[in-house]
């Protein structure tokens, strides 16, 4: 092309940066032609040419951010031509406000304030399209997202939280951005903040949720029934005996998993203590999340139990923990439930947090994949009843098969790849 290799390489970099409209990205990465090998330049060129997908979520509760991370992981697994940015938009602009929102949420979902949280979630006056509260939230997140757009310049926006969806929808309505917006539900319900005509694709867990959206004047063509996105590793199986040895468990005992959520929310200590007089030979696995106080208390009472117990904090190998379990005791959080269903685990459901978990709870009970522990002290009896009745367990597992979508993140990632490659979104007809 040029006689002088220096100028040839410089022209290549300028050509790539200008042709894909990412000169700012090239400058940010400090791509310099002087002294670089062709391999280095080629890698720089490929980075510059990658399709960009922005994944938005919120750290209030762990489920929303884990869903976004699962989609990001699936995208990386499927294609090397994708560059992703996954973050909480408010944290990008103001970490202090982001921390306040997270603390506010955790404060309100615990007794006695969880009744008020249920009121906030269900109150249509607060979430209606012309509600002042909705306007304030939408404005705040629109401002945060607009700052990110200036830096990243994505081709598709994906949101796993209603606040982020509302903010991105407002930017589209104002004409600030005109790229596909995908809203992903992380519960068996779609919050009104997510229901905007500016959303191009709605990803929902199952057909009943899709039908509910259609009743709210969302076209069926805009809805993809792909499931709640969970990490692709939940679709991979490993020998139980090998994993039980790795986790320090007895291979001859039934294993009951007790989950508290990422922040240790729920009456976990009381559930554990209910097994003090357990008569059946079994072992417990308790995941305390990020609550170190809960973990220390569980270690203290461990010796009082009539069963063996392994205690974990916040973990990255939940897929392995669930692989070795026979039942799971949990509150009905969307992501935890989706992961358990992917591993075909029947659910014993604790009382839900008011709001989105009530929707999940009712749906799971109706579908026959969970049993409600109305009183915590009844939990060991429910466990014993299920373990002694294989026919009942098999019936629950057959219904789990109908609801489980272990490949959800991969399917969502494929849809996003179609969007960035300017194809029609391939939404399944169920």
C-alpha cells in the first residue's frame, strides 16, 4: 500500500478508526503506530471493529446484576467480535447515590418496613406513566446513561432493571439515542417501569408473563420467551460423587440447600435451628451470602444441630452446590429460583418479600414446582415428606422441566448478536 511501513501502519489505524466511527475509542486505548508489530496492530484493529453492547443493571439486590453478567458471559462464549460494558449506570456517575439506593432497598425489604416496600412496588400511582415519582427516577437514570453513551457508543442497550429501562426509554423518546433497547425481566413479572413503547424487545421467563404483557398493549412480536438469564455453567453437569468429595459432603446422605440471597436476607438462622430435632439422616448446605454476621452465628450454633452442616459465604460455584443438592429451601428471588430450576431442584419456599417476590411465589406454587413452608418449624417435616415420597418428587421435577430454561443466557445472547448484525430479532413462537 505504502512504501514506508511506518506510514502504512499509521494509515491502517486511521482507516479503521474512521470507518467504524470509534476514533475516540482508538484514542482512549492509546493506539499508536510507532514501533508496534503487525500482530499488535491487527489485535488493536479487531478491538476497534468489535460490535458494542451496553448491559445496564442496578446493585440493589444481587439478582439484577447477576442476570446482566450471565448475558455478558454468554456473549463472550458465543463471539469474539463483541465488546461489552456491564455496569450500574448510577454508580458510573455517583457511587454515593448508588450505595444509598442499595442500602435503601436492603433496609426496606426487612421487617417491619417490608410492608411499605410492597406498597411502593404495587402502587400504580407511583409507577404510572405520568407519575412524578416515575418521572424523577427516569430523569435521574437517563442522565446517568447518557454519560455512559458518550464514552462507549453502543449498538444495543440491554437492561435487567426497571429503573435503567425507564431511563434508556426516556433517552429514546427524546431522540437522544436511536438504537435497539432490550428489557430483560429477572422475575416472573414485568414491573411497570419497564413497560415502555420505546423498548424494542422484551425478554420474559415464560408464556404467562408474555400473555400478561400483551394485555398491557405490548405487541407479541416484541416479546421473547427466553427465561431469566443465568450463567451458562448451570447448563453443564458434573458427577455428584466427585463434587460431594470436593465440597466435603457425605455421599450417602440426602443434601438440603438453604439459600439466603446475596446479602443474607431472610430467616436463615431460624430455618437452620428448626433442624435441631431432625430425625432423618441428612446434611445441610447453607449459603449466607455477604452477611458475615450470619455466617459467624451459623458457625456458633452448628454443634447444636442433629444433622451435619456446611456453611458458605458469598460463592462463585453455586452451580456445583446445586448439582449435589436434592432440595432447596429459599425465598422466591427470581435468579435463585431460575438457577434451582435449571438444576431440577424442587423448591421449599419461605415467605416472600412483599413486592416482586410475591409474584414469583404465587407463580411457582401455581406451576407446582414449590411447596410453601407456612411456618418455619414445619420445614423439616416438609423435607422428610418429600424425601419419603419419590412419586411426589418426580411429579414436581416433571413440572420443573416445563418451566426450566437452563440455556436462557445463551438464547438471549444469540438474539443480541442478531440485533447487532442488523438481522430481524429471532423471537421464538411458543
